[in-house]
C-alpha cells in the first residue's frame, strides 16, 4: 500500500423527485375529498378558479356597494320635518 484509500463503491446520481406546489396539493386534496365529483386535476383547477372568481365578486360587492346606500334609514318617528321651522 502506498497510503491511498480506495473504496469499492460506484457513484450513482440520485433520483430527485420534484416537490409538488401548493396548487397541485390543493388539487389533489379536492380530487381525493370531493366524493367523486371531481375526477382529475384539470377539473379541480376549474373548481379553484370558480371559487376565486366568486370570492372576488363578493369582496367587490362588499367593498363598493355592500353598505346598503349612502344614508342610514331613520325610523318613521324620527324623520325630519318637511316644513321649515320659523
């Protein structure tokens, strides 16, 4: 021996499994727990897109027109007089 260490192993590249994104995991969750209504990831993507669209519409309604008008409604006994007071 001349002081070198030799190993009997052969180098093999590791197989890297790509990690799923959160969207893919959400689609898998919907397919798994939909009770058979959603059959694949493509349908799950449409369901997610529809949910996002409904959420945006509701939030826009609440932001722009959800207050029910400009002024609060007064009860009939508290309405301002129609004739000016002199």
